[in-house]
């Protein structure tokens, strides 16, 4: 397609737009302004994470899947928005699916493919995304809130260029938060080394003198995908979403995903993950997860086992082991959902069971039955 205007953009958007993404400096959000980009919708990326966000009808539910692996579910809010942030991208093709469920039994499916390759822009010039918006302002809010930074200028620029198996990136994010000006500069390098894609990114906040460095490595072998990450920052580095009295200084993670396997003859996928966080006070949080997803026709079962280690001050027992299940299905127009949680350690007890059946009776009438039961009695 021909480039448009002096910015040589492929795309211009005006009105309520999503700000350009610059992950280390804060997430993307919908604001009133203008967005421009010269990126091709079919180009690949070297980014390690992405955000899925969009507009829909309030009251609808939306689920996010990687292949057949359930990631998360949420309801579209009163302003008609949904957002899944910090979704990990493995090396190769990342096939996602957004499934929207309406109150009358409607089902809409959107397929999203995010290819991750080292030669994402080989032979091209700089590719960019840029947005200039009014901070925290949209054309419609059901319950508008007064904030000091509302309607102040918010500028985000993200630019990349590749040569052979290496990509360099740079970016800027400037906005006002709590009556303070925040300006972030970010730079990064992505390179394929013997079949492994390695990313090194750094960001610096000019006003607070905060700095963060991130390293990510990813590799895939057929249906097997691996990722490892390490992020280190000084105590001065905060963003709008990470500001805290006890800032995180280090985060390390490892992930594995198998997108195609069988479990007792059923199509399935499974994943493993581990995440460690260390804070300025010396407190540590460690989370280990294991998940299994299975599908039989229109029925989907997702199970997970989560171990948390928390040595925060005042915690009696730092270990916590939980199991959960999420069963979803549809029969004709009726949609049903059942989920539960079980605490294995330190208390062996069923902690929650929740179920719902959504049955459309006619075009203007919908029946929904819900049952939720929280259990506090120990079942040792």
C-alpha cells in the first residue's frame, strides 16, 4: 500500500485511539487523540510481550486463548473496553484467539497471529508507531473521574529498524502523573544467536533518574516453546502501573508451552512457568505454575496447579499450594461455565465453586442462572 502524508504512514486514526506501546515505560491505554504508524499489518516483531485490547458491548464476556490454551477471561467494562496486558510471545508464530460471548448466546471469534522472528523488518527502513493524546481522556466515560493529569499531553513514540538477524529499537513516552512530569527514553537490541532470539532492552526516566534493564531469550522446537527473562531496576524507577512504597528491584521468569499433545486421547496443550520477584525491603515472591488444557468438541477444560512462596513480614507460613479448574462448554444456544478452587496446603479445603448457565429465551429475553459457594471449613 502507498504511504500516506508527510509521515509516510500506512495508518492514521483519530478520536479514541490506543496509545503506542512501549512496554518498559507503562502499558497502552485508550485516550482521545491521534495515532499514526507505517508498520505493515502483516509484518512480524521481536517484542517479548503484547497487549490485546479493544472495544465491545458492555456485559459481554471475552476469553483469550493461545492455541487451545486458556489464558484469561474478563467482562467488557461499562465503558465498552477490554484489555489483556503483558501476554508473553514465544519465538515463531503465536496464534491467539479471542472468543466473545453475548447475553443472547452470541459467539464471536477473532483470530490474532503475532509472528516473532529476528528478520522482522529485513531490508526495510525505520518502522514506527506514534500517538499524541489527551491523558486519561476519552469521548465517553460512564463514570468520569477528576484527575490532575486529565487532558494533559501524552506522547508515545516507538521505532524499530532491522538488518539481517538484528533489530534495534528506540522510543519515548512523555506524560503527567500525579502532578509530576514523567519522560522515559527506551532503547533495545534483538538478535538471533544460534537459533535463540535474544532481546536486551533498557529504559531511563529523566526526572526521577530511574533505570531498568531487561533481557529475554526465546527458542522453539516444533510445538515446544521456551522463554526466559530477567529484569533489574533501581529503586527510583517506577511507572504509572508500578509505583509502590516497596518497589520491585528484580524479576526473573521462565516459561514453557507445548501447543500440540494428547492426554488420554484428547487434544491438549500444557504449560509450565516460574516467576521470582525481589523487592527493595528484601521481601521475595516466588510463583511456580503448571497447567493443562483439554478440548472435546464444544467443551474445554483448563486446570492449573500454583505454588506460591511469600516471605513478606508477618506471614506465618510462606508456602501456599492451590489447584483450580475451569470447565466451559456450549450446547445449542445454551452456554455453561463451571470453575472451582482447592487449597492443598496449608489447609486442605475446597475454597470456591462457581457455576453459571446462560440460556437465551428469545431475541429480547435472556435467562442466566448463577451459583457461587465459598467454603471456609477445613476438610483435612
